[in-house]
C-alpha cells in the first residue's frame, strides 16, 4: 500500500504514534442530544469556505469609495462564476452566523460550559463577537446605499461610550464621517485583522475541545454513567460530520444559485437614506430593542442606557460558566435553562416583529 | 547576616523594578507611534458660508433635493407655495440623511421613522433636537444657501 509506505516514511523521521494513538482513542458520547455535537464542526466548515471564497474575491475587489461598487459589479457580471463566488461568500457569512448561534445555544442548554470547559465557552463567545465584526465590516465593502447608512448608524452608536466614545468613532470611521477612509479601514479589518485574531481563537477553542473531549449534559449524566455509550471519532463520527458538511455545502450552492446576492445601488454620501434601512438580520433584535427605548429615561439618553445594558448583558453572557453555581457542581440548573429559553424567544420575537410588523 | 540578606533582596527588588519599568517604557515607545498612526490626522476642513444649491428652475413646488454643504448633506425644499427652505440633512438622531416627503409635506428620516416639520422641528420620532436651518436666497440664476448668522 502506497499510503502505508508514505506513513512509514514520515514516521521514521517524525514520531506519529502520539497522533495516531490520540485519533484511535478519541470517542464521542452517544445519547439523545448527540446530534448537536456536529453543529460546531459545520460552523468551522463554513468559516473555511469564507476564507477560501474571500481570498478569491480579493483577486478583483478594490477597496476604495470610487471603485468598490464597480469592482463588485464587475465580479457579478463579467468574471466567470463571479456571481457564484460572491453569492457563496455572502450566503456563507449568514449561514455561518446562523450556525454559530445554534452552536452557542446548544452548548448552553447542554451546559457544556461547566468545569473544566469554562475557557472553551469564553473562547467561543469571543469567536461570536469576531464573527459579528466580520459581518459588520464585510457588509460595507460593496459600498451600496443600504450598507452605507447601516454603517453610519452602527458606528454612531460608538459615540455613546463614556469618555472615549468619540475617539472610538474616529478610529472606526477613519474620520468624522463615513467615507472612503472608512471603507479602506473596514477592508483592512475584514481581510487581515479579523482573520488573524479569529485563527488564534479557533486554535484555542479546538485545542481545548480535543484535550477535554465532549461533555455529557448533567441532566443525562446519571443515566449515562450507568450505561455509557460512545462512538469512535475516527472514522465513525467524522463520516457523520462529513455528511452534514456536504448537506450544508449543497444548501449553500442552492441558495447562491437561486438567490444570487443583490448589489443594490451605489452609495452616495449626499443622498437621502432610502426606505427600509436595516442592519443585517443578526443585529436586528438589538436594533429593534433600541426602537422601544424612550428618548429620555430620567435625565439620561435612553439610547445610551440601552447600549450600556446590552454591554452588561454581553459581559454576563461571557461569564456564564462562573455564574451558574449549580453547573459548577455538575448539576442541572433549571434557572439557567429558563434564562436561555427566554433569551432565545426574545431574539426570535424581536426579529420577527421587525420583519413582519414594522 | 540578616542585614546582608535584606540589602540583597532590596537590590534584587531594585533590579526587578528597573527591568520592569524599562520594559514598560520600551513597550510604550513601540506602542505610541502605532496608536498615533491608528487615529487619522485631522483634515483641513473647507468651511464655506455659502454654496450654490440649485438653479432657479430646477425644483418644482412640493419637491426637494440634497446637496453637499461643507462636506455634509443639506436639503433644499421648495414648499407647495413656491417658497424655499434649507436645512442640514443630517438627522440629529444617528446622522442618517433625511428626505422630503411630498405625500405628507414633511421632512422624514427613513432610518428610525422620524418626522420634522417644515421649520426643521421634530414632530415625531427619536431625534433629540431640530435640524439646523439655513438661509436661502436667489442670485441671478442660482439659488444660494448660507449659514444663519
Ligand atoms: C479570511 C477571510 C475573509 C476574506 C479574505 C474576506 C473577503 C471579503 C471581500 C474581499 C469582500 C468584498 C466582496 C463582496 O462584497 O462580495 C467580502 C465581503 C463580505 N464578507 Fe468576507 N471575507 C472573509 C471572511 C468573512 C467571514 C468569516 C464573514 C462572516 C462571518 C464574512 C462576511 C462578509 C460579508 C457579509 C460580506 C459582504 C458581502 C456582500 O454584500 O457582497 N467574510 N469579504
Ligand atoms: S437617524 Fe434619523 S431617526 Fe434615527
């Protein structure tokens, strides 16, 4: 066998037994929530697709206010399969964030953040923030009207941060206004800074998972300990994963082919904001929350208070592993399950209201 | 013996402290230009007091256009009675660019559905303050807009 020969050739020079032992021993628990273990892998797969299609887009994309829109138009109309690559990148971004949310909530409800996996949860939370930053910065790149105003409003929010707000705004925009300078900056974040930081957090996240294995939810652990059942990672679980990845790739292809991503109209800094300005769907529940906040609460600006409250909620969410005391003792906390359900319902309800009733 | 020990640890403490401050100063020296580089330089703002917003026959009554005024959008409105008004088009809420709505004869911000009356005052929605109003006058064929003095 050729492969065996190659393996032996490498093994003679570099001891591979550690890796092969590890791969041989790695198992995944099998129980009724087993299915959810595959979602993180799908998210990773989509990130890889983003990196690959992103690099392809870089061959034609030009990050200036004068050229960006036209270069994306060129990709869509003249470059062979340009429409496909761009649509996959755009749909892939949205699917990736969608699966990231599913992955986060499934690990949340399975209480996988319990000791010893606190750092896995925290690194995952940072990956979500990074993905949102990818989405926010990528949205502006085609330099169309909707994105221009969404970015204007989005970056304006930074101004409510006490003391350093204005500096943060200037840093994000590359000046007082959203201009070509903002586009160039966002491009740099999107294709260099964020991929670099994301790679770092992904490596941490994945190493932790390999070192610790998959957790069994506390609600099942008693039952599970009586009758442990597991499946080998190589090749059993991996083949299952592969089926999921193929399905997602198929879905992505279908979406991109049937609903090519729109380009809209070129941004004009002096034109009026068009109707239907909305951030991307994953920010919509926050955007909708802001709409219900009165302009003034006591003597504070309602908006600042709301943004402050959201920031606190995000920090609490990151530190969930330390807040769930029962979880630390490997017990199932109903309170935290209920908090999670309320949060999911809140996100779905506000998103639905914004799309269907506003 | 005892004395020597303390002076030794004192010396060690001093060396550690110097190394530490040295390191901090060194990092600061590396970081300072980077931080300054990140923040964009201030551009000399062209500050005009008066700009040409439109031609006399350009706008029919009950219509409007936006135009640049000191690098920011402004809006010139021709009221149904033929009179002109001009305002900053930058919404005082989160800086979207407002538009004139011919259907309900008001200034409207699409971003969070705010309405301003034709004096620039907020009539509904989240903006905290009125739109800045400008003076409008004609000079030959041109309609000029200038800052209020
Ligand atoms: C190394 C990785 C990546 C590179 C090099 C890259 C590169 C690019 C480029 C050049 C564009 C502009 C062309 C266009 O608008 O279609 C773009 C757009 C975009 N990117 Fe990425 N990207 C990467 C990863 C990601 C990730 C991880 C996400 C989301 C989680 C993402 C989300 C977006 C979005 C939403 C757009 C706007 C799509 C559009 O409207 O066309 N990107 N990206
Ligand atoms: S930006 Fe105009 S209403 Fe919010």
